[in-house]
C-alpha cells in the first residue's frame, strides 16, 4: 500500500480533485463518498454502481483504511471504551456514552497530548503524534458498526486544534450530507484554548465549540493549563466572543472542579463575570481522580453550591456525571497505549 492513497484522508472536495487528476468524472466522488461513509464499504468491489474498470483503476492507486477495536471495555453504567491499534503500533481510545436516544461518542485527535494540563492524565504523558484524518473518522465508522451514534465530541485524547487541518477535514466528512450526515449541531470540538486556531476553525466549519476554562484567574490557569501563558484569559474570552456562532447556539465552557483549588463561590462569581458577554453554557465536571495526580474530587456540597449559583445567575449549567469511571473512560482518564507504560512501571 506504500504509494497508494487512503481515500479516507480526503474530504469530498479533495476526492473530486483526486479523481479529476485521474481523468474521472466529478460525480463519481459523491458516489464513492457514500460508499465509504453511508455503506461503510471496505473494498472497491462492493461499489456496484461504479464500473468494474474504474473499480480496478481505483484499487491500483488507492485503498480504504478502517479501524476495528482491539478491546472494548464496558462500564457498569453502560459506557463503552474502545481501544484502537493504529498501523504504526500506537493506540488510541474512544468512549461511547449511551443515553436513551442520544448516545455520544468521544473521539481522540492525537496520540498523547502536548498541552500538559496539570490535572489531566493524558497531559502527564508526552505527545507522540497527530492522528491522520482517516484515523479520526475511522473511530466514528468503527463504533457506528455496533451502536447508534447521535453526537460526536472531540474530547478524547489530544488537543484537536493542535491538529487543525486533519480535524477540519474529519469534521467536514462527519457533517457532509454525502458523508456521515451528522447534523453540525451534534458535533462539538473541545479546546484547551488555542486562540488563533479557534478563529480558523470558526471560518471553516459551523460546529459547536467547547472551551476548557477550568480556572478564573490567570494565576491559577497558568498553573493548571500552561497554554494560558501563551493565550491568557482576556485573549481567550475575546476569541470566544469573536467566534462565529450560528444563531441560538452557545459556547460551552467546561470547568473541571478540583477540591480546594477552584471550587469556591468566589470562583463561581469570577466565572459568571468572565463569561457574561458571551452566549455561554457551563459544563461542571467533577475532577476524576487518577494515579497521575494528587488533586481530589470536590465535595458534593461544593458542586451543588456552584451549580446553584450559576443557575441563579440564569446561566445554563450541567454537572457532568462521571460516566465510565470504573473502566477509566471518564474525562481526562484516557491514555491509549500509555496504559502499558503505566502498568509496566508499577
Ligand atoms: N484538549 C481538549 C479536549 C480533551 S480534554 C480540551 O482541553 O478541551 C476533555 C475535557 O476533560 C477537558 O475539559 C478537560 O479539562 C477535562 N479533563 C481533563 N482531565 C480531567 C480529569 N482528571 N477530571 C475531569 N475532567 C478532566
């Protein structure tokens, strides 16, 4: 497969260009795209509305990659964690959080992560590499084979905006009416706060944006999330304000609550002030404890107090329940192949 191209790395437009380069008609791209993403075709032979001749030619210059989970762990609450082995031996994880009629799939965008957030298990390991477009979309293709996926969130391993080109391509495939046909309302990209890339994302695709805020002063955020030293709160919130939100949509601010660190009413007050000029909702995420970090989860009363304070200020707030904690599938617990490194060093 050395010099063959993986068709799953192409958006529809890029597939058109590729086919044009081979002297083929443009409309073929749409047909092939539908085979890839609506019928989950694994081979060119399956593409029966395409001539044998073209199928043979395609097979000479291109291939169709796919991922199959190496393991699937199922949590007591039904959350499923998929471990995928990549062609180069690295591995990544995706998590499916089933809910009656709106299962959410949380996918990874990188192997490891370079953001080094102090509280995040992925962040305590080194960055290995960006995922390709194909590796990102294939997580969705694989899980769709065995479960209905309603929402897709880029909240797994990695910082999606640090892999912007591939994430944008993957988003275009995921929301394309000729591709995976997800409504753009059901797709969310979560960022630690890469300000220039937020602007670029907003120009390219109209998906939902979530921003991991996690602290309300630069002093604390500098410590928790080193990215804040590059793009401090004022710049980050200005970028949120500029973000081209479609009508009636809001930016989600994720706020990981850590016991005694950022869970006071003063934090809540500052939070309200910071986001007051932005159409915003808040996701409170009780810190998930892990062996990589001495922080503790907040007291239930602290969560309730902050939750109620935000509600009283008319802010839409949800406190995220810690789904999948028993299989290390909860927020900030994904580590892919790094699992091995960890158990080897124990
Ligand atoms: N890099 C992106 C997406 C991955 S993290 C981002 O930073 O948004 C997804 C969410 O998990 C982020 O909001 C992050 O703050 C949160 N998170 C990380 N570690 C956590 C932990 N141990 N407990 C709870 N949430 C955590």
